[in-house]
């Protein structure tokens, strides 16, 4: 192993992908803080995610980047990169393979810049690169590989690193007060997804709610504003109510508030989505429904309380993400994963 680099005083971690990707980056951030406890660590995330990490103790600041909005252009990336140059970053880490991310890294002025070795332009943007080793490793381990050039000991066995998500106090207090008024088992359910093909059918979610309610289990339906709020209302309207109450929280919570509530349910049923990572990172028992994507891609909920349900089909996976419509036209990965297969697994986590 090469001698350690550093010490570092100001570190930038660039992770402007989706919500789940940002959560999966927390073990890397924790390792940096352990190695250089006096360093200021700045986390750059997709705009809108900043409040989720505002209380993360390893971080000195969280910055939003509107990669799909006002910061979309290469000119905006150049402005940001040049503005970073005078801010004294001495270590810059980026797990992205895009031209924009490489451009910002190169302009940052950090004397040590770490990234992946593909595509070829990475050699121009980063001072040190590593192989992502996508086919062999899970995503957290792929991210941790970025620390190898620093000379840090990264013995990942036998205990695999997991995210430690720390939420703002007011959101935790509000969630605890909400939970205190609801004794008994509580199922959390999140039916939404950015990609339509990752979404389990509406009527299947309604079936699960009906089974939970008939068993005396309360169900809290979560979702973001807009389409997910409408989706939650339609699912609840189809669910046959029983003794267990059905609570609609879709569109009512901030992102940190959602995370705080997910940390207090007894089990959580979810598509492969960002909120899935908010739940398992807090040790909430999770049942995750994987259709277009597969567990083997490495972006799945870890830990003994997490279960991934998926079917062995020759068309899976059909991509790293989902699609607007099934490429094969049948969507068997979700339609064949019926409530009869899901409910017994979920009930084992809820009814003991």
C-alpha cells in the first residue's frame, strides 16, 4: 500500500445522483471523518436533498446542485467549479462518470482529486483513479474503493459498512409524538417510484393494506407531493378496511420528516426507490419489491431485517434503472410477484 496522503483540512464529496445514492455515500463520509476528524467535509447533493443531511455530524456543510434545473448547463458547472477554486478544498471525491462531474472536479483546484478510471476523460480530471469494479462489488463497497489511493485501511470484512443517518431533532420529535399515539404493529407502505416499471401494481398495494387491516395492523401510506399523493389516495380507496386503521401521510411530510417516520414503523413495504434506503439505514425491517432491477446490481437494502423479493426471469434486469414501460410488453417481473407471495414475508415481520 502506498503511504497515506494528507492530512486534509477541507474535503468535498460530490454525490449529485439520486436520494438512495446519497445515503449510500454516508459510510465513505464516516471513514473520511475517522481518518481526519478535524477536517471540514462538504457534501454536494442533488438540490432538495440538503435538509435530509443537515444534522449529519460528520458534515460541516451540505450544498445543493440543481443538475436538472438551473445548474443543468455546462456553463453553470463551470461557474461552480471556478467558485470552488478559491475555497481551499484540498481533497475532492466524485463517484460520477459524467463529463460535468469531471469538469467540476478539474476546476475545483483541489490538489488531490479522486474518481473512477472510466471513461477515459477521468484521467484528465482526477489525480488518482480506481476501478469501479461494478460486476463484483456492491455500491457501498464501490464507493469505498475511492478511498484506496489515500492509503486508508479499508478492511470491509467481516462487518460490511452501513449508512448511519442522523436526522434533525424537530423531525424526530414530531415523528415520535405521532408514533406514540399509535400503539400496536404499524406497517409503512410507499407505493411510488420515479420509474413506472419499478412500481408494483396499485391493486396489489391495496390488497396488502386490506390484509394488514384485517389482521388488526395499522398501515401508514407514505408518498411525496404531486403524483404520489394521488396514487396513495387511489390505493387507499381500493383497500377494504378492517380493524386496523389506514393512515394517509402522502404529501404531508418533509424529506427529513419522512425519514423520521420511516424509522419508527415496524415494517416497511416499498418498491426499489430512494425512501427504501431511508428505512433500512435506520434498521427498519424492509420488504423491497425488485422488478426491472435486481439485487445483484448492489443497490439493495442490507442487514438482517431486510428482504428483497424478486423473480428469476430471463429479461431481468432490463437496465440499471427502470423504464417508462416494460421493454418486453408484459411487466411480468411485477405482475407475477403477487400479494400471496409478499404478504407472508411481510406478516412475519409485523405479527409476532
